[in-house]
C-alpha cells in the first residue's frame, strides 16, 4: 500500500507516472527537497522530520531509501488521524516516538529484510535499544 495523497489532499503527482515511479522520484530527491515535500504534503516541521529520521535510523533502517519510504508511510498514517486545524502536525510531548513505535509494531511488513531468525525484526531491535 503506497500513500497517494498528502495532508493537503494533493496527489503525489509528477506528471502522469504511476505511484511507484512517483515514490521513487520523491525518495531519490536531495535532503532539502525531500523535507520540503514532507512539509508541504504532511505538515511536518524540521524538528519532527529529523526526529523521525533519526529514530528510524536508530531502529535499524540504515538505508536512506528504505528509511524515507517508511517515513512516508508513517506520515501518511499520522495525517489520517491528525487534526488539520494547525499549520503543522502535532504529536504532543513524547508522543512522536510512541506513535512511531506503535505504527511500526502494526506494520511489521515494512521491516522485512529477508531474515527469518527474528533478530532484525522491529520488535527485536526495539527491545535491544531499550535494554541497554
């Protein structure tokens, strides 16, 4: 399932391309352009953007393309349940990481990396971060 619209309701439209091509184009953009896309479509500020990016990296999403893909999925999910009366999406104090963790627990298929031993699952990585 790929996100097809942002918070503003605009489609991820880059010409007449299919959604997969559009996502590849968005994910391949330089950092600034990718952030501006997220800001415009998902009402996310730089602090929230960087927190999500760092958190995903800490949880084992080391490859930029995969991390950006998961970030787009999370922002789409977060915007579906967020109030749209403010300029930026709000999570509340300490709730961004909790919301992200909950999202990843519910969407284990985003974690698949071809490993079957469970060591690279989100749950295993999540437990390792908090067990130190």
